[in-house]
C-alpha cells in the first residue's frame, strides 16, 4: 500500500544501488519538483550530490534566498549558487519579442549550467555520472514513456538540457503525481513555502515584462509581485488559485494623479487564474476587498506604477503568462 514513507524508503535504496560511489548533480529551479527530487537523492547519497542553482536575476523577491537558506537548512545539501544576473541582462538587452526572450534565457541557462558542471567535475574527485531530474508521471506520459535527456520538454527546464548530455538520469519522482510529490516533500522535512509553491515559469520575470527587460524594471516588478503575493497569502487564497502572474506593461504609460501631482506611469496587470493542469484556465473571481488592497498598496509603494488592472480572460483564448 502506498505511503510516502514507503516511497521514500524504496527510492533511497534504489538510488544508493544505482549511484554506488559515483557522484550526481541536480539543477535546482526553486520549484517543487526539483526541490523534492534533490532532497530525496540527498537523503540517499548525501555529499555525493551537488545541487546547482542558477540565479538569472529574473527570480521573484526572496526566491534565491529561500533556496540558499531554507532549502539548505532543511536538507543539508551541497549547493553551488551561480550568480548570472549580469550575463542574462546583457543577453536580454534591447530584446522585446517574447519568443526571442525565451530562447535567449534558455540558451544562457544551459551555458551557465554546463559551466557549473565542468567546475564541479574539475574540483572534486570521482566522476559525476548522474543527473537528477524532477520528472513527474504526467511528464513521462506526455513524452511517450521513454527515458533520456532528449525527452525532457523544452518548457520544463528553460529550454531543456542538451541532447548530447553525457549523464545517466536519476528520476525518483517518475511514478508520482504533483500532490504525491508535495506529500513526499513534506515527509522529507522541506519547508511549507517550498512544498506548497505555485507554478512559476523557468524564464521567470523575464516573460512578465512586456517590453525590454532591464534591472530597474525587474526591481519594480519584484516589488509589485511581492505585494500581490503577500496580500493573497494573508487573505488565505493561496490554495484557491493556481497561480497569479503579475505583469509589468513597461511599454505602456498612462496619466495619473498622485499626491497633488500629475504622474505618467506604467500599469501593473494582475492575472489570477484557477486551473487543474494549466492546459485550460479560468480567471479567478478574487474578493474585491483583496483586489482593492493589492491595488492601493502597489500604487502607493511602487515607484512609477500608477494603475493596477485585472485580467479577466480565460485560457483559451489567453495563455496564463502574457508572453
Ligand atoms: P501558459 O502561459 O502557456 O502557461 O498558459 C502554462 C503554465 O506553464 C507555465 N510556464 C512555464 N513553465 N517554463 C516553465 O517551467 C516555461 O518556459 C513556462 N512558460 C509558462 C506557466 O506559469 C503556467 O503555469
């Protein structure tokens, strides 16, 4: 019979047998799946695992710190954090086309990850033979049940990993659904904030700024997003909504009045959705008082934002993310 305890025991044993005295690496995205996969493998092989977290500067407020502190504290995992903000911002300079942004972010991510891999391999003794992936059962089904890096969806890991990857895969979550993964994560002692995380796209805030991505705009969007998340959490709505992208329309300006002066600022879009699987979605009917609080706080606290608008489009026709 299925218990999280059984799953963990079974996987720990299997991973130990598979890895032996070799080493493994795992890319952490900050999301639930990679976090739980890493924690499970860590439990099995301890310091034979090194995790790599690429900070592309497109993360939300507090996210990198959450991985650095909370995740390490809960698991004791060996973590290599690569600060790649400058590199990503440079690569994104002047780019406004959404698909071009995605491609650039995916490409840079792979380069940084490969570089980190090479450094780990150079630094430490025995060969790194294994790559840990947080592949879930629905991912396996979608990709035809096969194994191997070529099957990793491009959506999954910001553009996917290279096809000529010379690693054997460890995929301890292959038989599990999302809710089961969350239970396993909880049992492994991961903090609630990681286990109950809502989906967040690999390209991060880079695809939530309509227009060019710059440091100033990212900082502004990070503030607005933090306020929206704070208020949604305070209102106890986290489990009711699937996710709530907060989008900055950086290329749009409108006239406002704040204090006793005219302003000419940018709109922020709230995109709360309910969904079962992100394939289709409906816009969430959030309570007006919660929307009002978010709006008031964002326009008061975030410089250059003088308007908050609500996206009331279902998917289809709108996608969940704006880009
Ligand atoms: P869309 O915008 O296609 O999003 O309706 C569906 C779901 O996928 C997430 N999303 C991504 N997740 N890498 C990811 O890991 C990506 O490139 C990516 N793009 C969209 C989105 O947040 C939503 O949950």
